[in-house]
């Protein structure tokens, strides 16, 4: 018998489980909301008409929902998919997604990492730092994005308000795209922070809106190297994280001429690279 069951009236990706709540020396039994976490197998169908074959790309632990966007965003973030125009079809199964490429598209299976991807780490198991680098197009000077400091300061509260599943569980990461006026254009949630960004990028990829040079990105947690790499591939010129960045994230943001903000709060933030895109009153 499963301890976890669907939560009635809760957002997608939320389940419930019975727990013993201990408070002030008293224990009581009640149901609590938890984040759903399940494996997703991502496959790619590729090759010429008479030589079509499927290749397993990755298994990622994710919160179910937006699986097509997650698969497309993941492939884009790995440098294996450049445009939605390369996709012939997408086939969703139970905990698996197969992205079918057009026969004319070359799929470089040699770039595959062939590793299990946990919900907390998207680059675990790599043999070397060189292996995590993918080709990022040079988009220097292609954006005119900037934002007022007061507008940026309002985004953590706006992001939290848009996280329906987080309000139920407290256990989901989020990635949000915002414009220069601070409007959240879209928000994606997942138990994995890299999955949330993949879902967000995948949605824009489905709409054929990449590169996202006119938008900024806000992350609910820390800014790791991989997240900055995915953001750069998607064309974001500005990334703000509620948590801290890593050293490699700062170096990559500087290399890609992206503005990187960390420790974003309502009353302060740290600007690590290219501060000219953030307008401060004084």
C-alpha cells in the first residue's frame, strides 16, 4: 500500500501523506502535502528515413507535468537541439518522452553524457570540467535589456505568489521569465531547479521565441554553473537569483557578458557582473 496518494484540490505535482505532527509534547496524526518526484526517461529518435533509431539521452528526477517542455528544454540546454524547427514530433508516454527529429537533422550522440540526473544536480557524474561546456552562440550587443532596481526588488514576492505548488509543499524550485517592467511572462516549477529552467525554456522553444534577449530570468534558489549555461544558451542577458551564485557561474556570466545578480531581496542584492543593466536610483 502506497503511503502517498493524490491530494484532492491541490495543484498538479502535489500529493499527500499521513504524518505525525509533534508539537508542545503532543503528537497528532494529519495529512500533509508533499512534492511529487518521479523519473522521466528522455529519448531522441533520429537518423535518415531508413535508418531511424531511438537513443536514450537521460533519466531525470522531476515533478510530473510539462514533460514535453522539459524534454525540449533539456535537449536545448545540452546543445543537442537548436530550434523547434528541427523537431518532427514529440511522443509522450508514461514517465517517458521521445523527441523525434527531422531526418535532415544531424544528432551528435557523441555529446551525450549518459548519466543519471538527480533532481538536485544536472551535471553530476561528469568526468571533467571541459565536458560540461557546450557551444554558446555569441550574442554580444544583441540585447537592450535593463531594469530598475526597485522593479527587480519586487520580483521575489511576485515569484513566490506565482508558485501555486510551493504554497502547498514548500518544496519546489521555480524559474521565471520577466520583462523590463517586472511582469512575470511565465513561471515553471519543479522539484529540481535545473528542471524548472528546462521547462521554462522548453515552453519558449515550443513557441519559437528563442533567443530571449528581451527578457530577464529569476531563479528561486542559487545560481549554479549549469543554470547560467542554460540561461546563456536561451539568450537571457540578465539572471537574478534569490540564492548565491557559484564561482563558475560568475565566471561564465562574465564570459557571456550576462548580468548576474545574487542574494536578491526586497531591500538589497549583489550584482556580480555587468551592472549597467540594473538602474539604481542613487
